[in-house]
C-alpha cells in the first residue's frame, strides 16, 4: 500500500473447495456458469470497487473430492485519500442483506454448510496507525454460526486482517431467526468497514 501515490496493489491466493469449487471455479476459468444458481455466489476475489489491472491464473487443482482449485490473482486500486482504507466488498460473503433483507417468517435453509476464511496482510511500507483497529474485532459462536474477525498489528507498518465464518447447519428454525439476522448485520458491517489511518 503506497499512501504517497494513493495506490493499492493486491495479490490474492484464492482457494476454492467443495461446493465453492463446484460453483465458482467455472467463473474463474471463464467457462459457462449454471444460470439456476443464485448470483450471490458468483463473485471473484478481484471484484472490488475501483479495481483495475485484474489478472487471474490457475496455480493448482485436484480432480478428486474436495476438488480444490487455487488461483493466483492480482489487481490495483486507486485510493481516494490517505486517511482511510475502505474495505467495501473485499469479502465474498454469500450471507448478505440482499439475500436476507429482513427477519424470515419461516425456517431458513442454506444451500450447504460451509466455512469462509480470509487473511489480508497490509504492508504500508512506513509506520501507520490504524485508529479503529479494535472496532473490527468480533466473536460470535452459537449452534448455527461461528464468526471471528480481528486486525492484528504485526509491526508499525504491517497489519493482518482475519475473518472466519462457519455455517454449521443447513437449517435455522424460525424461533432462532434473530441469530441469522445478527450474523447478516455483522457481515454487512465487516464488508463496509473503513480503516481510519494516521501517519
């Protein structure tokens, strides 16, 4: 991350397995995708606002379960200012407010149970303070979900953003729909978080 030139260069290692591989690898490989699947699943790690110079390369694959496909991706983003880093849509969560806009009036079913893990290493190249680092931290664990998010400061110029989401069951009974909405709200907050920076 170069705040002096307002430029962010991102290199991503995207690993897909199980249902995510079955659904998404065709999108990454620019093949035909299944039009009967909800569009919420079809998002590449490169689909960040303002991204340019996007490149994707398949680095490894397995043809046996869980059909793990790994892609190396890169992109460039122009920053708007030196005071904040906007994380909007950095995360490809399938649980979104567009998918679950309001409290369900019935039992809620997932297409499949899954885990979704993110690690972003931020290297600023000079000392930077993230002023709202503690606001990113969350920990939720219940019968249906596990969500952990935090930003770890490794040095005065390097930080690690960590998010882990586990969906443990295929069904949320109507009486526990509030837990579903809690997770949706938290994921929306994470996916719209702005890091406040100070040199």
